[in-house]
């Protein structure tokens, strides 16, 4: 009863805060550049926090705790990949991408790739590949629904309806300004929760600080030696050396995901990237601390049917009601902070990447700029609704592992996009448009083929195979073809000369 | 040993953070170069 009261109050405040910030974001949003990348006006600490909050979704707090619960210490390979591969990938690509975009002025990943390779086929193809993220969104919605189900005793379907309606409304109003404002706040909440859960062993168990890890290991080993082993052959993702390697590869690729990519584009000054990245890394360690709840609960109660419920059960048992309610709000924040970023990506893909930059600018749809602005904004908002409906339907029945569902989405996007981006920014003299197109097709078809026709337990392995195939094909095709005009380095120089000649771009305006 | 993976995790995390720190210091050191005029920053 007390928990329910706190939760309803907390949910009410959270909803109010989101709607207020959504409104403020809406007031600042005048055009598609505002909607997609807040017109490059945001500072490094806020963006670093937003990056971290977008990166770590409900999948971390719900799904990864579930994996830690079910699979034990071998889960820590995922932790390691998140503090090494992902930040290093961001360091590797962020500076170059941000600098190229100073002249290119792209507002999204498909737009950036389209500009870099001077290809509408790539722009549209990559924009369509963004729709793998439907699975990612679905994973967040189901995590949100489980909050209502487990903490408040609601029917799952009602929780799913409420979370879907809440996030949809919020995104339709505010776009990226709203996304980043709320992300920064949510990052602080997530960090606090992660650290509090990590140290909770001090009162949940009778262990001292010094012997805690030894005690934890002994108790887990007694239940099942696989829970403390370096590899767990009974897990779906940590069962072999190559499966572990795949995790590192995909976590490296993950930093180039479009909803994170546009945070890099949104930074006001490329010189601030260091502060932004440092902020994100510090927050990463804080967030990930929450996953130890999976180990703790496994010792206490190894009988859960749905491992994803571990974090809820743990906090309800061992924290005061107000803290358990706080956790519910934090998980909701984590789901929202990622989901709204992905919604913006998908809405931008349709309204800017496909509609404005391709259909209108190439003359397939005849429309003046003013009308195109208005129509593209309607497309953006309508796409949010359509995406919500499809994602809702995907998780009408809750999945066994939220984290697995999320990674289906991430893997598809990574297989399509990582090779053209990473190879392009580091070898701009070498890449060709044909190579990038070949990578896109190979990555998508390869990933789908592997997922459907090969019996591979790990979604990371499936994604890695798609990514490796795309990379090999791109390298081969680039080696065999000549670089086209306006691609890569030529593209940069062309864009620089155009931007020097022109006055500042007249951004399309979208009036209320 | 039951704690081997924990040791790997701890050492790996420390090494990773140290590597990231070093990379940021080297690759992202402030440089004197021309950039676009800095726009109004919102923190």
C-alpha cells in the first residue's frame, strides 16, 4: 500500500515533469534542425549526460540485471565491453564525425551518410534500416509495462498502454530539446540508483566489505558452478570465446547508433568532445553498478521464472517503499530517455531524410520550401504514432529477455551502418559510393539471413556476422572501384567550398 | 577459483578507464585551430 502510494505520487510528478519539459522543448523547436539536433546549441556536460542516459535504457536496469541473475559472473564480460569498447568507439569516431559535420550540416545519421557519399540511395536505404529500432523501442515499452505490472499489480496490457501513450505524447511535442533536457535529469537519477543498489549488499547480507566478493562467489558457486565461471555454456550470450568477442564488437559498433550519433552532432563546439565523453564514461560506471542486483538476488531467491523481474523483486524486498518507488521511476526514466531518442531518429528519417532531402529536393514531390516544412513536421509526428503502434504490437506478449529483443534492433542497425561510417571517416580517400551501398545491402541481408536461417543462440553473434560481412564486402568493393566525385575527402572539400560561398543556410521553418 | 571472473572484471575495468583517460588526453587535447564561432551554450 505504501509502495503504491509513493509510486503513484512519483509517477504523477514524473509525468508532469516530462510534459513541462516537453512543452519547453516544443517552444524551442522551430525547424527540423532544432527537432533533430537542437541546432548544435548544447554544452558538453548536458550532452554527455544525455548520451549516457540514451545509451543505457531500461535494458540495463531490467534486462541486464535479468541476465546477471540467470547467467552469473559471465555477464561481467558485457560490463567490461560497455566500459571499454563503447567509449573507445565513441572516441574513435566522434571527433571526425563532428568535424566533418561542421561543413556538411547533417541532422542525422542517414543524412550524414547520404552527404558523405553524395548518395540519395544510401540516405534512403540507411533511413529505412533505422526501422530495426522498432524492436529496441518495443523492448523499452515492455520494460516500462513491467514496472506497472510488478510494482503496482496492474495487468501487463494496461501498463503497456500507459507507457506507450506517455512516451508517444512526450515525443510528439518536444523533439530533441525535450529529449536532452529530460535525459540529463534521468542520468542523475540512474547514477544514484546504480550506486545505491551496488552497495546494498552491506545491509542485505551479513558480509563485511572486505570479504563480500569472496562470500558472494562462494554462495553462487554452491548453487551452480556455472554462475561463477568465466564462460557459462548454459547462457544464450556468454557461452563461448567468439560469443564474448561478438559482444565487444557490437558494443563498439553501438556507439555509432543514430540516437547517439545525433548527440555528437548536437554538440556546440567540437573542442568540447573530451568533456562530453568523460561525463558519459563516469556515468557509465555508475549506471552499470546496478547489475550486481542480479547476483545478489540469485543468492537470495534462485526461483524466478522471469529473470527480468529480478530488479523489481530485489528492491521491493530490501529497500524502503520510497526507494522501491524511486527505482520504478528511474527505470521508467531509463526507458523514456532512450526511447524518445530513437523516436526522434525514426521521425527524422521519414520527415527529413526520405521526404525533404530525397522526395522534395529531387523533385519527386513538387512542393515549395514552406509547404515542405509543414508537411515534413506532420510526417514526423505521424511517424511517431505509427512506430508506437507497431512497437506496442511486437510486445503484446512480454518476451523472455528484454535485452535480447533490444539487441535484435541494435544489431540490424549496426550491420547496416557501421562499416560505411567507420571506414569512411578513417579512409576518406579510399571509400566509394558503390562500396558503401554494397555494405548496406550485405549488412542488412546478411544479418536477416543469419537470424532466420542459422541456429545461433546469441543475438550478438548474429549481429557480428552481419557487420563482418558488410565490412569485408565494403573493403573489397572500394578496392575494386574508383572513388566517385563528391565522395569522402572530395565531399568534405566540396562542402567546405559551398559553405564559404553561400550565406548561412536558410533553415526550413515549421510554424505552429 | 570462484573469484577469477571478478578479478578479470576489476582489472579490466581499471585498465579500460586508464586507457580511455590516456586516449582523451592525447587525441582530444585542446588544439589551436579555427572552428566555427561558438554558439550560445545551454547547460
